[in-house]
């Protein structure tokens, strides 16, 4: 180990010097021509890849990035059903100088989604229904909830807030955004009376209310569909709004009047919103078509979303490390692992009416085992990765984007994965030929990025049906290392 680390420092210094060496100045006397570069593309996966079915409980999806709603049957794929439960964040901001009791009109839930992010028939009628949660989502399950959540444990189906039939037709589409407004009522109160009741509560707060106070008033919503199908929509906004009248200010900051009559306008004030900061979950079920099940049973490595199948592959960690150790077994030979590149191709998928394509991103990590990070051992599985909201570190966990041009996922240089194992041996791989470190899993994921393109969130990909079959025979792995004899 010491000689490997020594050569890393030595070769780095040599390579840096060579970048500035003009054969006349400092560095020209150094002889680094006897550094041998070895490139090996003969390595391949030492065990057959297989499909690994991920059961619904394996996904920690609280704080879901998108809410999915609908029911769709896709030939040769399966049937997907989804609705969602969400807690709410309080955001009400009434100006009580302009809004008075008696000006409140109604309470409603507003759901917004994009037409171009709908899978299936975006003009198919669907009836959406809303129920009030009776408790917070983490009240029964600790810190998280999963896609197999049981809505009946969190709400009373005898108390329906409201329902409405909608379609994605031009009458409610603006700039490709569909807005569904669902008037709601509860506890014997009409929609108008509920709005008045909340406004009374609002005026009673001397300071900004706490989350606990508001969670008691409206713990959250269960949004589902009880009629229609043929499409899955991706909801990006869910709010609870009050429609009301409001006075307006004039240029002097006074309530505007016209002929002695205060001027009024129609207004909508959002009082609760579902955001990434609150608990929410997609309640999903997927019934796979026999063709998909048969492929998995035959051992074909397939990826499916939402939920379903991940691909498990065996990385030839032992072969890589053994090859490197053999090249540097002599005391006078130092070695350096320069790169280990990995590209995962997929078979061509025929065009289809539902535009089912490969998942946009894949996560590569150990299927199970310890990782060495921040000078500590940490046990990590894909479930723990999502649960802890971890990010790819390019040492233990890697992310690749699907390229339609090459029909592949290029993970780039994963050399740090091998050097980290050599240095820290987190799973005692020396004793069992790196069995745990070799068992890898490919997981379809979605990502969020900041304005600079940096990945800020990685989550299970649940927002659309996706499919890909990995071409395991043509997985590209290239091992490049350097040796120098002293």
C-alpha cells in the first residue's frame, strides 16, 4: 500500500512538471520516460447480470419531488395506478385592512400539471377527489412513508372534501398548464363558511402560527381519482386557496374609493401549499404485464419505472485489483491506477404510442455493504441512500445520464471506487475476493439541479413509465494503470 501511495505522489509531481517542461528550464533533467502505461479492455463482468425486483416497501419517497395521479394500462408493459398524500405548509398572507369578514367567497384546492408531462390520453376525463388527513404522515411510521402507504390509516373516507371531473382540454389549458379548481367543504360547513371560519382563525393569531397549530386545523390532503383513467398526470402544484373580494390601496396608501364607494377586486389567496419541505408520498401500485415478468424470470436485466425492476451486475473488482497487484508485485515496481471507465449500453427500444424510453438517469452503487466516507464506515443500501437523501460522491456512488445518441449510460471514470477499496477495504474484501464490493445495482432515478447544473437531490424515478434492457455482453469497461520500475 505504501508503495502505491508513494508512486501516486511521485507520478503526479512528474506529470505536473512535464506540463511545464520546455526542455530548457527546470524539469528537463528528470527522466520519466520509463513510466509504462497499461490499457486493458479485456475485463468483463464475471457473473451473469440479473433483474432484481424492488418491492414497493423498498422505496423511501417522503417529500416526493412530483405527485402522480391517474390510472393507465399500457400494452406489453402493465397497469399503473397512483394518487398521493401530502401534508401542507402554511403560507396565508391576508391584509386585514383590505379584506373583511363577509368578503370571503369559497375555499378550493388548486391542482396544476403540464400537458406535455402527461402519459397516455391527456383528454381522457378523470374525476379527482380530495379527503382530509386525520393525522400527519409520520405519526405511524416514524421518519418516512413509502409508496405502499395505506391511505385508510391516515384519513376517513366517509369525510370527502370535494370532487370534480376534468380533462386536459383547451378550456382549462394555459401555456400547456392545466389548472383544476376543486371547491371543498367540511364538517357541515359550506365552502363559503369554511373560508369564513379560516379567516376568523387567521385574525385570531397575534403572531405567525406554528406548524403544530395549523396541522391541527388541516393536517393534510389525500388526492385520489374515483372515475376515469387512461392517463397519468404529473402534478407540480397543490394549494388550498380562498377566493374572496378585497379592497385596494390608492397611490397614497389609503383604501381607494370611487364616488364614496370603496373599490373592490376579486382575488385568490393561497393559504396552504404542498412543498418539498413537508412530508408527502405517492401511493402507487404497478401490475406488470406477463411479458415484463417473463423477461425478469428469464434473467434478462431490465429496468422499469415507476417501481419495479432494478438491474444487478457484478463488477470485476477482484480481477482489477489482482491484475494491478500482479503488475506491481516486485518490490522495485510502483503502480498507479489512472482510470477505470464504465459504459452501460441498452438494447434499442421500438417506438411506441406511450413514448416509453429508458430512464433518464441511473445510479450505480453497491447493492448492499459498507462504504468508507469522511474517515468513517457507513452501511449503505439504495433504500438508505434515498432515506438519508444522500448524493453521488463519485467514490462510492455514481450517476450517469442516458444518451439517446449512443443508447447508453456513461459513468465515466470510476477509478476512485477501486482505489478507495484498496486503501480502506470497507467490506474485508481481501478475505472473500471483494464479493460485497463487486455486487452492484443500477437504479433508475430522477435528479434536481441548481442554476449552475449541480445535482442537489436524487430520488427514485416515479414520474413516468420507463423501460430498458441492459446489453450486458457489450458493457464497456476499460482499465488504465501505470507502472514504474526503480
